[in-house]
């Protein structure tokens, strides 16, 4: 196999290594985190906090209701005991009783609204929790598949790297230096084919003499326009 053939094969191997390395980077990022899952977990945490706040407010209002019920019962016990004979004192207790009944009625309205808000928050927590569980299950399956693919990609890269080393050793140092320089400026495209008398990379017509020399593949011939190695 001549130098040009080796260079062509090296370019193919370099491209395959680059492709697989890119995929490996994607896999590592996928294994490290899942933005969608992280986002919905954050949503669940926020919703759980809101539910806890509503539930706390409901318990506080229920406690107030219990206290009012106790006070109303205590007032009614005094009012209906038959022991209260002073009209002024009786009127004061009646007003106090009426005030507490109004407060209890207002609190009932607040309790109803708070119960509805708490129940709505609870249902939202349940909905998001179910979604999180579904996504975590899907994530677990994805991780199994991705972990398997990671091993396969790493194995391909190891094999390609060995081939790359072998090919580079078969190419003389000056030619390898030209190839490496071109790879830095044109990754994966250090070589260009000649098609219809022109460089396939830049499209500029190549002199016939250079075409003939490139086809013989006995020396490195560069495109006079873009500088890439011409492959006949």
C-alpha cells in the first residue's frame, strides 16, 4: 500500500475516531445528568412546598374553628343555664355569642376555600409525582442502553486508535507532518479527490501535469489553490 493509500485510510480512521469521540462525549453528558428529569423534580419540590403551606394553613384554621366552637359552646352553656338573671349581663353574653357565631361563619367560608386550595395542591403533587416516577423508570432504561453503548463506542475507539497508530507508522515523517498540518486547518479533509479535472474540495481546476503525478501516487501532490493533498 503506497503513501497516498495509507493517507486516505488514515483520514477515514481519523474521521471515524472523531465521530465516535463526539458520540462518547454525548453519552458521558447523558449519563451525568438529565435536564428534563431535574426540571420536573424541581417542579415537584416546589409543588410539595406549596401543598405543605396550604395544609399548614388549613390546620391552623381548623384549630381556630375548634377554639371558636369551644367558646360558643361555653357561652351557650352559660346562656341556657338559667343562672343568668341580670339583663345587662345577659345582653353582653348574647352579643358575645352573636359575635363568635359570625366569626365562626366567616371562618367556615375561609375553611372551604382553604380545603379546596389544599386539595388542588395535593392532586397536583400526585400528578407530578406520577410523572416523575414514569420519567425515572424511562431514565433507568435509558441508562442501561446508554451504558451498553458507551462500552461499544469505547471499544471501537480503542480498535480505531490501534489502526491509526499503525497507519501513522507506515507514513514517512515529512508526509505525516503535511497531513497533520492540513488536518488542523481542515479536520477530516486533508485529502481531496480530483473530479472532472478539478479539486473536489475547492473546485479549482488542477493542471494536467499535477493530475498525472497525483494519479501515479508516487509523491505528495498538493492542490495549487487550497493546498490539500490531491488523491488521484
